[in-house]
């Protein structure tokens, strides 16, 4: 098992499970590809170099952060994406499928959670190939430092301020929190992520934002121009 890290709270080892949600429609990217008369595909299978796609790079960055497992949740374009995922020869990777496929992000996240054996979760979107292994480690370590003090904690890649937050505006993945806590807010829900985060915040969770390693980590790869920007800058 490569790149396994012993994460601890005090002297006690803790398990960190990665969940990569890769089940979306890629609607905006496909709209752009059609407009440019390019082959239509999910953005997750677009190449970043000759050997790696967006989804492969995302999963490898999560694995290299030292997680105990990496649950990849598929739905739309599952046949195309699983071919790329299967190229990653690491026993920590587990693929699960949404059924039905036409569901919102909270369902994908919940399906990942119930298939994870870890107590603490690093939740990542499949298109976040631009987020580095170093930042994933920082998110985990920031969470573990604060989890010693209070049970209801979530650490997230910042969108605005760094440090303790007074709202959930603009937030999304990647983030780290306890699996048990997150299950309570995603079970029997079919919504986008931000309403889930708002509910958690209202319930008394402490949100802490971690600074990015570089500006590219804050780029959302939704449109073809976003993808080309990332390619140019890496």
C-alpha cells in the first residue's frame, strides 16, 4: 500500500477515508464541446497529459495524501469513467454506483459514506484534479487538530476567508469531517452540497477554511475554457 500515512489524534491512530464523487452529468462541459464540434465526453475523462485524465489525477492525489481507502462514486458516464479508474492499481480504490443515476450530489456522497469503513472522511469532487496532495493533507491535519477539542468540526478548502468561518457561502468540496456526522445530514436527501453544509452550520458545526497551495486550486473546471486554463498553467 503506497503512500499510507499514520494520521493521529494524540497517540491514537485514526482512519481517513477518501470519497470521490464522480457521478455528474458534465452538462456545461458537454455544451461547450458540442458548440466547438469536439468529441462529446464527460470532463472527467479529458486528458491532462498523455497518460492521465482528470479523474485519474484526482484519485491519485487523494491516494497520495495517505488515506486508508478511496471510494469512487459513479453514475452518469459510469462505463467511460470506470475504464479510467481501473487503470489505477491500488487496493484502496473501491468503485460504487448510484442507482438510479439521475440524482443530486448529496446522494452520491451518502452512497460513498455507507460504503466507507473509515471514521473520518475526505470528500472530493471528481473534477478536482487541480487540488494538490499537499492541500488534502493540510485539510486532514487541520481537522484532526480541532477534532481533539470539539466533535462538530469541518475543514474545507477556502473560497474567501481563511480560518474559522461565520457562514457557508460559496463552500463546497474538498472538505474533511466525521463520517457519522455527515451521514445524518445526507441520508434521505437529494440536493446539492451547499444546503447540506448550511444545515450543518446551523446545527453548531465549526467550519475552518484552509488556504490553497496556489491559485489553480480554486479553479472550478466546469467549462472547456476552465480546462484549457488549467492545462496551460500546469
